[in-house]
């Protein structure tokens, strides 16, 4: 029950914070320019609760898919020409009112990461490091082309990629050819790989990873299972299987166990800086059709920790958000061009799921998630889709360039098209979210 309330609280916190901050941007800008605000709403549809203060009704609505600020004279058909109405104000003021929602989302992302980095700056090292392959998954595409210790010098047109850049290219290129330039020892050669489609999101998977992500650390140990009987303890690091170092052969524990057909396997674990030799007899799991020893596994990437000044925290936050923004624009560009699957687009259910997971992980992860989603929301709202902020901004810019306001009929048609586009988008992302909740066996059978 406690986990349930914690999950609900985290979802409300993430949705509520992002939506309220976005709408406050529009609200404050409208108030500065003396535009009458009729309603400030979180959610859409029927009102659940609310109150009125002055000329504005503040309310929470039943459908948690965003929010809105309703301003007097915002729709041409309702405008009377009053000085308090949105359309009665100069275009530059309307532009500021429209853009302040996304701006506030960007500022929230910067502020959250600034506070997080000032309090505790700790990041994994491997995403920023050169792509030197440490792990090759058995049966993967990479097994045919790449080996441990290969260095990727170029992927398509990107030279000297970091792991973060390399994995983004792979994940966003399922069933697409990727040209690689590889350094193996003193030899440099070119090869082409085609990442396979994996998972419910239909992302690309190559099988080449940093050894930092190898599953070699022992989490839970199940009672009466082989690992328990052999004396393996939580926190042990498996460093050798059958006398061979996993790092040298570029395999994790799962692949090394299933690649070894011996009934009893010698394993070496590192415990409190001491190497301990053990013998384990794996069993065959009929459901997953693989050898197991009764443990959960995890990776433990190296991290760097620094004490940042407030100025350094702001600078680092801007750099991180700038990088985030670049990835988002890159993703949107590929999505529009049809290079990646719509399955990779998540909606409110996926956000709720990620919020719950982040809250259970740590407060730092939750803050990071809020910042990332806030920046996403701000950028998406700038897209030139009618009824979104970007659509309003586009209309203002078009009218400014041609020095002529669009007719009421044209505005109505634009609003109708925009409403249809947004409804279609909501249906698509909700559909994506729902099918991601289904077992992978059902997805592969009915939703290929």
C-alpha cells in the first residue's frame, strides 16, 4: 500500500509540476500585459475541484493530459474588441504570452539540474568516453562484426563518437545500415552493421556495449538455489567463469554461463577486495530456456563526483540541457522522416511508469526525470501545430510578415485541423503506452 501511494504521489508531482510551471508562464505574461484570464486549469474535461479568485477560476480537471490558460478574446469568434482581450493586444505581446509556457519549462529544467548539481554532482563516466567495446552480447549482430577492445572511430558521418552518441545512433536506427570505421589493434577497417529491432519500443540493438554495463554484480540470492548453496553473497562481483576473466572475453555472467556446457562451473568472485573461488552447478530454467544460478544481477558503472560552485552548477546545467535539446530535435527530425518507429514515443502512461520507477530509485533520479520531461514538453509545444503554443506563434509570425491578420474562417479551419492533429497524437501515444504494458509474447504475435 505504501508503494502504491508513493507511486501516485510521484506521478502527481511530475505531471503537476511540469504543467503548472508551463501554464504559469502564460498566466504571468498575460497578467503583465493586463490580459484578462478567465481560467487557469490543470487537466482537461470536467472540473474535479477549484475556486475563483478575482476574475480567474482556478481548477483541476479530470483528464490529466496537460492544462490551459483561458484568456478573454483568445478565439476570434468570441472577441469583442475589449482592451482586456488577447487579440486586442500588439502581436509582440501575444508572442511573449504564447512563448512563455515553453520558456518556463526550459527554465524549470535548468533550475532543477542546477540545484541537483550544486547539492550533489555525480555522473557515470562511460557515456562521455570513447567507444571502446568491452562487452559483446552472445547471438547479437555485433558478434559477427566486432570484438572486445575494438574502438569505433566513426559511425556514419559522426567521427570520434562517445558511448552516449554511439548508443543513440544505434537505438534510433533499427533495421537501418550503419557504416562503422573500426580500429582493432594497429589495423583500421570499415564495416556495416544493421541493428536488429528489440523490445516494446522497437529500438535498435547491436549488442556492443561498454563493460561498465556488464551484469556481473550479484544483487539478491535466492534461498536453496545453486548460488546460495555455493556460498555466493549479495554484493559479490563475478570476475572469472571457468578460469577466464569476463572482462577479457567481453561477456557478462548470463552469456558466459549459457556458453559453458559443464555441469559444474568454477567461478571467482571479488568480495572485499579478496578473490574467492567457488563451484556452482547451474540449472536449466524451462521458461527462459537458459542456465541460471538463482541470483539477480546488476552493473555498477564508475562515476565521477565533484563539488561544484553555484556558478559551475548553472554552467553544467545549461550544457546538459543544451545536449538534451539537441537529442530531442534529432529524435523529432528522425521521427518526421520515418527513420524511427512511433513505438519510441511515450505518453502519459509511460511518463507515469517512469515517474514511479524514478521515485523508487532516488530523489536525484526523480528530479532528473522532471527536468528531462519539462524540457521535452517545452520543445514539443514549440512545434508549429495549431492549438499548441508553436501554432499560435507561427500564426503571429505569418501575420507579422504579411502585415495582414488571418480571416476568422481561416483561423477556425486551422484550429479544427490542430485539434484533430492533437487528438490523433494523444490516441497514438496512449495506444503505444497500452501495448507496452502487454507481455512481449503477445506483442510479437499480434502487434509485430
